[in-house]
C-alpha cells in the first residue's frame, strides 16, 4: 500500500494523501539521493463536467476515492500526493514504473463510488524516469510533458516521457502563443478549394480553408495549428473569424461556400443567427456525437442553411448513421475514393455510399480526386460532384472570378 509519508501538516485535507509541498519535498530528496526513481502523474479527464453535473460535494468524494485507489494500487514505500485540483502524483523509488502505470490504468477502468453511485474516473497518465543529473523539478516537468502528450493523443492511457516530446511540447506552446496573436492580428487568410460537377467540371461550390502566414516561420498548415486551436479553445474565435471573412469576401455570383465548423463553435449561444443560407456548415463526426452541437445543427437547417458531413469514411461513422444525421451533403474521404481504380472492394464501398446518399436525398461529394480516370470512375459509381488537385489547389478569393468566367475548373 502506498504511504502518505508525513504528519498531518504534510497531508492533503480532502483526500488524505500527501499534499503538494510534501510530495515535492520527497521528489527533491529522491532525486538528490541518486536512487532510481520515477513519477506517475494522473490527471482526471473531464472533471470540470463532473463538478457541473453532479456538484462539488460529489466531485470531492470522487477525488477522495481516487486518492484511496492510488494508495491501494501503489507499492509499499511509494508516495502518493495530490498536486492540485484533479491531478495526483505517485513517486516510486526502485519500482518498475511501467507496471505501476498499467496497474493504475486498470484500476481506473472500473468506476469509483460517489454517494453510493458508480462514476467513471477516466484519466490521462504521464510517466517519467529520473535520468542522471535530474532534480525533482526536472523529473516532474518530464512527467508533465508526458501527461500533456497523453491528453493530446487520445487520453485514457499512460504515455512515457521521451526526449522528443519536450521539443514537440515547446513547439506546440510556441504555436499557441502565436495563434493568440494570429487570429486577431491579420496573420490568418482564407483560400478556397473548388467543388465541381464530375460530368463536365463546372464549378458548383467552394470550401473555405484557413491559412496562417506567420511573420517568422512563414506558412503554417492547418494540420499543425487546428489541433492546437481545438485543445486551447481558440477554435471558437478562429471559427468566428472564418465566418465573418467568408461573408466579407463572398461575391454575389459565388456558388455556395462550405465553412468548417467545430462542435465548440456550434455550442456558442446565437450561432445560428450568424450564418446565412449562402453558406454550407461543414462538420465532422465529432459534432454529430455531441447532443448540443447536433441540436444547433437542426436549428441551422430549420433556417434554410445546409449542413455537410466532412471526411465520411475516415472515422467510425457507419452507413446507417447517414439516415439519422441532420445533414444535406456528405463529403467522402480520400481513403475511400482514392482507391477506386485499383481496388474493387474500395470501389464497391464508395459506390454503396453514393447510392445510399442518393436514396436519402443527400448530395455525395468525392474528395481527393487526382486524375481524370479517377473522376470518370467516381462518376460511374454515382458521384455527381468532386474536389481535389486534379481540378485545382486551393485559391485566394481573387482567383474565383477566373473560375466563374471559364465555367470549367482546371487550374493546377
């Protein structure tokens, strides 16, 4: 059983484990002694929601239960401490951290009891071993980097510190600092990916895409900064900026413009009032799994605005899900459309999606169209519209009149 290691003044009054000061003191002592030591950091996922739904009294009881669970799971002589809020640490000296982390993960897989009711206490876990020359602060910092990596990579599992993580963490921190300034500081811009009719290449729509022109680093792609915006909450002001900028740039003769919208943004009060019926709100599967976001989509559709599900086939959504989803358009991921020339199985699945969408009155758009032969095959499978580099790379607003004047899109 793990030890509190200390008198009452070194004990967290709520949970009965070591308090932060005592834990950090033990950490410094272990590092200074040169003994083999390591830290497991445990941070409860979504605990703020637990407090909001069940109340703070129930939240405190969950924290107490988790503290006891960690003491029961830790080894003899290990120090369990509460570092603040819903974060705990376990200092293990001479123990196999891998096994300890796995035991903690397994123990947390079962609900804890709060007021006689079972409550899931899911957690992200960061693990770090002390290296030669590490002080207590160094070791805790490594475990914290591992913990943040665990939260970013799916949660619910332990992640062990690697030196490359610190570089990535610092890079992500720098991106976050820069993104705060970029959203309101004129560093963001929009480009537009044409959507065309597969039969003749006529422009039928545009997808708005954000680009970040960093003053020092140059262009930063969405795959690098969108995840940072999602985790930090900056996706909401970024989404507001995108909607406003599309409405500012959109000319009267433009076709419908698709705008990526996060579940966070959909939950914002009054979102539906910010959208015009010349826009198509584009969401991912995550938004459809969020009740509040889905409710907002229904309000948007009631106002005459169409909704598109993006990247169908990349996640867990199944064909029957299309029947109940509040959508008008489904954009099929390149993993499904990209192999229709080489894989009969992929062609069959892609065709089934197009056929079902047509039966449901949903427009199916094939993504990642990269050749004339692929476009022709997708058209044979039932797709009426598509988009991809075969037709054009994303273009600034100033290039859209060229597409409209030429009617047929093909600019690489």
